[in-house]
C-alpha cells in the first residue's frame, strides 16, 4: 500500500483482513505481548486511581487525565482482546479446510492447494483499533505540550513527581512501545478518531469555564483571551492532531520495513 492510498476516503473505515494483528507481535511470543499489556494496564490503573484522590471535580476536565484514561482503557482492553483471541478465536482462524467453506474458516485456491483463511477483525478488534488511534495520538500531544509549556511547574520529588512522570512521559512511552512491539495497523485518516475526541474535550473545557468562570489552563481563558483560546484549540485540532498522526504513521511504516527486513 502506497502513501497515496492512505488518503483514499475508504481508509477512514475500520477495514482490515487479519484479527491476529491486534493480538500478536512480530517480535515476541503472544504471551509476552499479553503480559506486558497486563502489566501496563495494572500500572496505569494504579496511578489513575491515585490521581483521582488529589483533585475535585476539575480532575475530569484536565486533558492529561482524559488522555491517561484512554491509555489505561486501551491496555486493559488490549490485554483482554489478546487473551480472548488466543484462547477462543485463534482455534477458528487456524482451521484449514477439506470441506465446504460454509463450515470452515479457509478455502482452496484455484490450483487446488489449501489456503489459510485470515480471521477478520470483529467489533472488539475494531473498538481496540479506535482506542489505540486516540490513545497514541493524545499521549504524544499531552507529553509534548506538558514538557514544552508546563515543565517549570514540575515538583522534582516525591509521589507527585512520580505522577508527573507517569502521566506525561510513560503514557507516551507505553503507547509507542506497544506500537513498536505489536502488529496493530495505523491509518493516517484515522486521525478523525482523536479529532472527535478533541472536539468533545474542547466542549468540556467550555462547559467548565461557563460553570466555574475561571480558566483551567491559562491559555484556555475564554473570558479574557478568547482569541488565543479558540485559536489554540483549533490549531491543536486541525494541525496538531494531523501532524501527530503522520508521525505515528511514520513509526508504523518504519516497523513494517524493519519487520520485513528481519523476517525475510
């Protein structure tokens, strides 16, 4: 598939031919994938519970917490999908046929040779794909924004420092590790997923400002600096997210090249 193909409108759809790409790795056995996804899920769950004890209602409006929640949900769901595939679905995916295709999961090619059937993704694989698209994109954006704009506020000691590292570095590191070690595909036009996420987040900040009458972030002061707030929001939505998706797609393409080189 060429880069030009990535911009076809049909690429917005959640179409893929192999369910196993969401539950296997080109580098390590599937159980290693399941183990590290589970470890990441437990780790993220612990920090998100701790962070929830530090703030009031405003916890629900910080982009950091939205993004980290998506990362946490992704690893929980990815762990379940990986285990489910290998304990339930893979049995069907591996079947080759000597009977009618309606009773099996494979077929014969024109020369009469058996051809392995690729088990197509189901709703849970596609749901995982959407969560991955949102989680990876937003994790990169949160990390870049935080360390470029708010790093001077970081407390370099104690548990709060651990929370900063987890929410603003490891969130991105975990998602990029999964991108590198898994076989999950990336589509450029799936940027619409984090863009929709961004729209809902923007609406939440407006609602919060309407209720509390103060800015959650200094740059999102809709009362005193509406131009800057709206400009920043639109910039992140229509420039930041697409550029981040291109970056993620570049890493995905690099993974494909490296896998092909070492597996050939």
